[in-house]
């Protein structure tokens, strides 16, 4: 829209406006204490995952020359004890953050991309296409997503790609519904009428007018989806449907259960991965809710 | 004794908005007082303040004497006892003021039961009677709000307001959402019920003509204050305050073709209650403002028999030229 | 998926419009449900046949199998027939309750399901009643005093428990309350549904004893959703004019809430509770797995670790259909609860 309005320096104007609204967004976001706490936690987790090769190194996952004895209780050498192969649980949790966060992130992105495409097109093209699409969305919305994801993961080969796909293609309907509602709202505004009158095609309207307006919503939705994707990844890994060759938090919990940590009372093996999952999920949820209430104070989150 | 005596009422909302800034009003039993003003002038806030219905955190000052007792200093239990039994409210927009999931009869009977007026069976019978009193068949007691038209819902609200035989009825824009024919019916109904039962009535509206028609006395509010008060007819036909004049000329008058073709209004919006203008709050929009109006606040002063107005021109040697057409800018 | 809870009322509030249309509404909903069930059936078929290429290979999962055995399996599962015939055959069988034979148990899938179903209903039903009641109660209180400390603690705890993986919470419960940790003795059984050898009232008590930890786990991870939904539905009602009317009538604050605000907020909440059943199914699968509860969830876990494809498929069909049926029931219930929607 800016591009049409100021032919002289359209790019600069658009950038400037984007910068301004980002600054406005940040000012408003900063007032949400829970959102700031969530953001701080996320930064810490991201740093931990990114620096893991330096701090613990990929050797931490090796089974053959583990440094300690199996199932050692926490000590000075191993602050969180050792697992069933004698590896440091602390090191494994740090190393596992890489897979858990990566899979959560990619699955959420896949899910939100599907949801956005479905939502925008269903909102833009009305008629039979939208009806069919929304019926499919409703069907997926009601479906027990995890059961569907488990079924998918069961019949496909065990790999991270499978897990991402299984989570992504089962969790998009909420996003689709939200995005469609927003698309309908945007398209009822007068300037869409004007763009159509000026000869703007479907692609032009969807990409230049609708998409920029649904992006904030998509951002909030992505944040919330990462939270549930991290949980879903852990769940699939715990059920033995993850990639057995990599270390992830859910996989660690499965290992712990298989090693009999529950009945032996080896709490140090079980507690850290679970806390890590819960903290990351909670942090993303807090951020997502804060973003949501900044964008739409009436959503009822912060009232 | 005076039925309702409001003295120096002030209301400040949590955000700092001064919605009501020192209002004095009084009403005798069996009389009808109209309160007029634009939306945002504080008239609905005033109505809610009379029964302490404003949200928590709102500061209310002054006195509201209902039958000699100050509602603002009562214990909550006593306030609840006064509500509906002492004074009831006909809210604007009966669409939303009735609970959508309860039957009308139950909603009317609810205050009767609550205030110990009658056992359940009798309360139910009374609800039917009240419905008939407002011109609806008693069988409508079994209906839900969405099954009624707007006018019928407003009748239900009136029936509900009369349920506990209150001494005072406050009608807050009772006819705003209705079309003209229904509006007239509802007004006649209210008038009739009030005169039959010797109630006090406070009617709030932005429509000066309606109030002049229905009420004995009229108070015009602007920015949380009464700026003019007097007998309803006189205030309507010959307002002393420039705002009152603007308000009375804003509606076309039946039988006056000139006003129909050139309705007069007032430019600009009512002031922001969190940031009121200095001096007389009306001076930025006033067509006859003097320099001193921007500095000096104008209190209500005597302006003839039974009349008061808050304008620098009132009580001065020469009143400003009357007649709305010359001194009020027309809206575009 | 917190956003489900918060925003879905808007999306779900589809109501029939006129008074005498209830039979037509029922017909419409039933038709929609039939289409959904058919979609489940089709998905079940293709999910387990097309994606892996050859289900028999997946089923035998790398074990050495002779060509004769392979051919035998193919005939047994009808895989030698053309795809279309396979599909009609599968539909006909599924509609008559024949979901195939479990590879692992060598027993009809439908028998395994009906065997485990009562146990799941016991666990899920108990937890459902408790978490719905708890969520609605706390959600109402939270909304009524929104912004206060109690509300913040309430919502904070709900969000935290909501972020905790249900299976992990279950494992911790077992360590702390069943195995015993430090000074805490093991109070409850580590898993299963009964210790065996008990009859009559003793049996009931024994099952109840086994039920405690799984139910607590399930309630803890699920009530947050109901709390958030109730809270936001009630907050939407809070500004309503009819509440001012109720207050003006002289009603006490708790009566205004109980008699006027809550009934109105309940309607969107009820729908959402049913929409969220899909999530509960996930919780049930994990909790049953962790506590070795002999229900459908535990069965699902056993089936997918083999993997026992006919059983996985049968349970997939069952879970999906059950959720669709429950949702349709909620849709049919909605107009009966809301007088604005005629009957």
C-alpha cells in the first residue's frame, strides 16, 4: 500500500513505517512482565543450544567411552548424575536442547505455513473452494492431533523429518481458522476494494495487502505453536517414534524409563529433561500470549 | 419531604476522568425531572451513581439523599435493600439489559422474591400482572428476551422497574433505540404509570423535545455539570444557556418548516473528561463566549423564577440575543 | 495450543438461526458427522496402505520372512486384491465392526478394543468430571477477580501445568508417591488397575486405589485448558448490561455471578470442553502408558511399539470416531442449553 502511495521513495517509506511499528510493538510488549520473563528464558535456552558444541561437545552423546559409571547419583563430577551408559545427564540435556528446539521450531513453522496458506486462500477465494477447505480444517480441528501424528510416525521411517512432518501436518487448523478470520476482516476494508478497482489480481491482493496484515497474528501463532510442537516432539520421542540416533529431551525420558529409573527412584535421570521441556514450552507460551495481547488486547489474555 | 436530594455529586473514574463535577438536583414525589445532554456529558454516570452501581475504584463524592438517607454512606446491605425497592432503573437498550438465558417472568419476579415481597407463586402472578399493566399478555412471562421486539422488551424493562413498587424510577434513555411510533407509546406508558402511582421519575435523554413533553422540570448537563435548570417547557422554548439553546434547536420542531429545512446543531465534540478546558468548560464551542469565559468558571446562578443557568450572560444587565438561528453555528 | 482455548469460542459459535429448525439442525449436524466419519475411514485406509508402500514389509519390520509367508500375509490382509476392491472390502468390514486381526495378539482388533474400553472409560470419565469441574470453578473465580493476585497465581499455575509433559508428570508421580522418595513412603501402586485376588467391595477399593495417581496426573495436565476457556468466556460476559441490571435489582455479588454471569458464559465453555476432547485423548494415551493402565491408550502404545498395524489402524479409527461423535453430541446439546437458539 505504501508502495502505491509514494512512488518517489516507496522502499524507504515502507521500511521506515515497518521500523516504527516494530518499535511501537516492542514498547507495548515490554510492559508485559510474563512475556519478558518468557523471552529472557528463551534467549538463555537459545544460547545454550547454540553454544552446546563448545560447552559439552558432540562427544557427550557417545555410548562407548562414557566418563562415569551407569546411573551414578549427582556428584561434583556429574552435577546431574549419569545415565544408564554412564554419560553425564547435564551434558545430555544441554546437547538434547539442539534437537528438541530445532524440531519444535521447524514443525511449528511447517504447521503455521500450512495454516496461513489455507487460511488466506480460504478467506480470499470464497465459494465452494473455501467451503471445502474449511470443512477439512474443521475435521482436522476436531481430530485428536496426537493420534494422527502417532499414526503417521508409525507408518513412516524413524527420522527427524518424519517427526517434523507428523507434527506439522496435524497441528495447522487453529492457525488456518485464525488467519481466515483475519483475512476476511482485512478484505472487507475499503482499500481492498480500491486495489481491486485498480486491477489488482488475486496474487497482488493476497501478497501485498492481506499477508502483511495477518503477519503479526502469524507471529503470535508461531510462538504458541513452537510451545506445543516441543511438547509433541517430546511425546513422540517418549513413545519411541523419534529418531533413535539423536539425543532429545523426550528420547532421554524414554531411555530413563526403559532403564528402570522410575522403579529404582533415579530421579536425577528423569527430572532435568522434563523440567527443560516444561520451561521451554512455558517460555514460548508466555511469549505467545504476550504477543497476542499486544496485537489484540480484546483476546482476553492479559485482562 | 423531598424524595431525592442530590448535593454536590462528583464522580471520578479510575483513569482520572471527571464524569460528574458537582451536581445538585432535587425531586419531589410524583414529579418528573428530565436530564438532557450530549452523549459523554455524564448523565448516565449520574444515573448509575445514584444507586452506587459504578465500577470498583470509581471515586464518588457529595450526597445522594433518598428519602433523607444518604445512599453514598450506607452499608452495602442497606444499599442492596434500597436498590430496586427504593429506586429502580429502566436501562437504555433493553436488548442487552435483559439476561438472554432467563425467562422474562423470572427476571421480573427476581427482585420481588429478593426483597421479600411475596412467596414464589405470588411473585409469579405479580409478574403476569405487571406485564399486563405495560400492555403485554401475561403469557409472555414464559418467553425469552430474543423472542420480543425492541419496543416489547422496553415494556418488559418498565414492568420490571415497577416490580417492587419503588418510590423513584430512573429511566436512562428509555426510548433511544426505538422507532418514533413506539417511542411515543413508551413515553405515554411511562407518564401514565408515574401519574397513577405517585412515583418520582428521572428521565435521561439527549432529546430535549421528548423531555420537554414528558417532564415537569428539566436540567441540561454539559461536561459533568448542570448548566441550566428550570421548568421543562420554558427551558426548551427559551433556554438561557447557549448550550441549552443549541440543544433545543438541534431537533427540527414540528410545525416549524424553517427548522426542518435547516436543523441547527453545535460544531465540535464534547470535551474529553480527562482534560477539560479551563474556565467555563463550554467556552471553546460557545458562540457568545467572552474573553473572561476562558478563565472564569461559571457557577449556576438564579435566572428568573425557578430557573438557574451557568452562563456569564445570565443575570448580567443585558441578556444575550435570544433565538437560536442567529447565534448558533450550523453543523455541516 | 493455548490459543485454541482462548480464541476458539469465536470460531465455534455457529448456531442455528431460527426457532423451529431444530430437527433440520440435527439432520445437518448428523450429515456433517457422517461425512467426517467417512473421512476418518478413508484416512485410515490410505494412511496405512499407501505411505509405507508395502504394509507387510512394515509389519514384519526387517525380520527374516520367507516368500511363502509374505504371500500368506498378503492374502490374509487382502493385499493381493486391486486397490478399489481392497477399499470397498475394508469399508464394508469396518462398518460391520470387523477391524481386522491383531498381528501381535492374534485376536480380532474389535475384541481387544471392547475389552479395554471400560477401563479407559473409567479412568477418562473420572478425570473428565474432575478436571471440568475444577477448571470451571477456578476459571470462574479467576475471571471474577481478574487482575488480582489470586487470578495471577491461578492462571500461572494452570499455564505451568499445561506446559508440563503429561507422561513426565506421571513418571514423577510414580517416583514420589508410588516408589517413595526419601522420607515419603510409597503410598500408591506403581501401575495397573488391580492387585488381583480381590472381590466385591475390596475390589472396588483396590481399583480406586490404583486410580488415584493416573487421575491426578490427567486432571493436572488437562484442567488448565478448561480454566482458561471458562475465564475468557466469563470475562467476555463481565461487561454485559444485564449484569448491571442484576446488580441494580439488589442482588448480592455472588448471586449476580452464579445466577446471571456464569450461565451465559457456560455455553461457549461447554462446546470448548468437547472440542478439546481430542487433546484429552492424547493425555489418556500417555497416562495409561506410564501407569500400565489396561485401557485403549496402553493398548495403543503396545500396538505401535511392534508395530501392530491392524491394531494401530483400528485404534486410530476408534479414537477419531469417538471424538467426532462426542463433538456432534455437544453440537446437538448446545441449542438445548441456549434458549436464544430455538428448539
